[in-house]
C-alpha cells in the first residue's frame, strides 16, 4: 500500500519546484528508451473521473507495437482505470468521464463520432475473472466472429480451431467443443476467454490482471501464451505480480496513489514509465524503487 | 526433561451445548413445521380436486359440446367450449403480454437506467400488480366491450392487464441477476448493445423469465372475475376468439359449482381438474423447452 511520506520524498527529488499534483505525473523523457515498433497508443494528460471523483490524474504515456507493456502499482492507483480508457470500456460505467487525449495509431479515441463498438473490435480485452458465456466452448470462441458477420460454418470452424490453438487450449477441449464453457477449470476458462478475444483478430489485447485468479501453473501457461502471441499483437497487461511484469513485459509503467492532504482525496498517478529492466533495476523515482524492491506495496 | 511429551488432550470440536444449539434446533423444527403447513392445503386441494373430478373426466367430457344445462346429469355433452375458450383466450393474452412484458423489462434494466421514464414505468407496473382482477375486467368492459361487444379478445385484454405487470417484474428481476462481467465480455468483443442484450443477457436470464411468464399465464388461466364482464359465459364453442361471446373453464367452474344439481357440481369438479391439468402440462412443456436453451448455463 501507499505510505504517507510519499509526497515528501517526491518533492525532494524534483528539480523544478512545481506543485506536487503536477510534477508527480510526468515520467522524464529519457526514461523511455527509443521505440522499437510503431506507436500504438499515445495518451496525453489523461485524467479520469467517476462523477466528481478524480480517479486518475494526468497520465501521459506511449505504448508500442508488438510489445508487452505492464501496468504495476498498489491497489487503487488507477492502473485498471487507465487500461479501460484504451478501448473505451469506461463508457459502460455511469458517470465515468475522460479528460485529455488518447490516440490510437494516430486517431483520437475520444473524438466526437468515434464509435466505441469499432474501437473494441480492434482493441480486445481479457478480464480479471474468467467470464466465459453460458454457451458451448465453440460458441464462446465463435461469438466474436459471428457478431462480425461471419456465418460460414467452415470458416468459423477454422477460426475456432486457430484461436484455441493460439490460446494453447485446443488439445484439452477439442473433444468437447459442444460442452459448456462454464465447465472448464479457472485456468482453462481464462484461456478460453483469451481465445475468444483472439478470435476477432484484434490489433491490441488488453489484459486486466488475467492471472490473479489462477494458480502458478496456469499463470505460467498464460505467460508463455503471451510471449508467443506478442509477435502478432500488442499487449497491455495490468498485474499485481511484479515477478510477472519482469517475466513477460518489455516496458513497465508504475502507478501510485497520490493523497492530497488538504482535501483528503486520493488520485492515481503515473510515477515512472520505461523499459522493464530499467524500472526494476535502475528506478529513477524513489517511490518506484520502494515498490519494486518490496519496501512498500 | 522427558523424551516423550505427555499425550495432549484432543480439543473438543463438537458444537457447544447451550442456547446456540437449542436455537438451531428450534429454528429447524419451526422451518419443518412451516413447510408442512404450506404443503397441507396444497396437497389437500389437489387431492380433493382429483378425488371428485377424476371420475367425471372422459374423452367425451373433454371434447364433447355443448355444455349442457345445469339441471342435466353428468355424462351428457362436454366441456369442449370451455377448454377451447381457455386455451384461445389465455393463449392470445400470452401472445400479447409476454413479448411486451419482456421488452418492457429489457428497457427498464438495460436501456432505461435511472431515468425518469424507467422509474415511472417501474412504479406504474408495480401499482398495476396490486389492482384487483375484477377492476381490470370492469376497465376492459367500459373501454372495449361497450363499443365492440363481448369477445374472447376482450377477455384476453383483461387477462393481459393482469399478466403484464407480473411478466415485467419477474423478467426485470431475472435480467438484473445477469452478472455484468458477461455484458462486459460481450462489449469487449465489439458487440452493440442490442447484440449484447439478445445474445448474452436474454439467453442467460431465459430460464427465470420463462418461469415468471408461466406463473403469470397459470394465474391468468385461472382467473374468473375479469372474464365475467368481457366474454360473457356461453355454452356453445366459439372458435372465433375475435368476436362473439365465449366461455372458459374458470367461468364454467363458477357457474356449475354454484348450482344445487349434482350433475352441474360434478361438471364443476371436472372442469377444475381439467384446468389444473392444462397448467401442469404447460409447465412441464415449458421446462423441457427452456432446458434445451439453457443447457450450457451450468
């Protein structure tokens, strides 16, 4: 969790005497090493509100093609909230509001006229808890292609098989595609959800703590799977597990909670963003250091 | 220092004696008593109806026509006009209200949110649940029957007024139980709201919605009061549900059972058993159909 002396520590570190709320959120430009792929997401000064509550303040970061980007940080720091702005899932929360700009491959996600439906067809999401539909395994995977208008049985069969192969689930379920998706174990159900997301051939896969309900073996399989598919997809993963971030991710964003002592409000901020190795081995911010070394959090 | 420690006394893991244990016993007994008390009248009704009605039920009783005058003994004519009337009128009422009620519930839960229209509709449908059935009959009498005459359609309108709020309320409660993560999963695949509702929310809630609709149908099938002013009660079969007076099983139970003639009383019991059997068959048929649709939900 977050410790009270955070603000004090932060202030001693800054070169410019800016108010804490502003200065904390900007990762230094040098922290992000040169991009390897194209810039998929670019968010600029994003603040997210739930009604009047400001959940996240002033997040700016870029996410690159065919990389795995991990969001880490203590509970309540807004990493999931930021993730959900990337495919407009926050639109479903009554009262949620996004300020600032989020660009996806150069197009603004929050411009007027942008359809969340079109956004989500390109940017898929895997949730914290496995949530297969109460349908057969086959229908779970075929759901996305079907809503995209694919009716051809042979084509659907092919998509289902490929997606389940990609999610490393095919061998376990190939003989029971007509059985309910709810009958699978937690790890299998999560891989089914990943297969379901991959079946619509998204450009980006967002993962919100996909392994938090799984045992280490199931977690290992999903991490292997992520490494395998990253050549075709761009992946953003929220995780509470720092080892997981070091194991799978190319870049890591560390978020933290900033408490305003006067009004006693809390808001999430992006503290530091960079190559995973740099974040864990040579963190520039003392809060990052405290978190990744296990002193807090 | 001893090498072997003295044998430890095993902890007592039994439920402690005293008030907590007695409370548990008392509540268990109370619940069993409550269950038995609930079952007694149900079983008694069923037993009496079967005992008195089974002897009169025959193929001729079910399909014969017309319904004989009250003074005639049992075994002449049959209840076909009433069976036909109940099936047609209840069926028509179901066709009108179940789709409407489910659509209304979808609006309330999926689209309306907290806006004033949804709140108003929800409130009005709750109020409608409490309106006595005879008032619904009078309402249809004054706005429909006075202008267009008695008909099965008017009866279906009256029954529909009774069914609609029940269907709305029960479907709404079922839709509310569908977990949001299922909706989110569908949205995250790029589904539109209508698609999410049709392909994820409705199938997940189907079992409960069908149960609620069945309760409403069974209740409507047994209603007498709203039909008194809307279909009249005749003895000839009227297959045209849209015009002309009609009849129904509950109406026939009412008009036969209040007579001093044993033949009429027997016909009343027979009609009661027929009505219960129709509802029972309907319930089983609907269960079989929904089991097919919900076979993946567990």
